[in-house]
C-alpha cells in the first residue's frame, strides 16, 4: 500500500501515533503484552541493546 511511512500504534492499531501517545485504554487481556512492549520500548529509547 501507500501507507508504508505512516507510524502505527500497536495499542489500538490506529495510524498516526505511537502507542505511548495513545489515549485508548488497552484491553484487560492484553495488559501483560502491552506492559512487555512498553518495557522494550523504554529500553530501546534508553539505548540498551536487547
């Protein structure tokens, strides 16, 4: 498609914002997954190689 350069939110799967900027409440069943993704994102932002 033509949307290759658009950022996508893994929280609500919306386009145009990152999950850390997302205002949609995560589903309860996905809480653990989202927490893991948040930790990974924080480590990447801190420059830690996984």
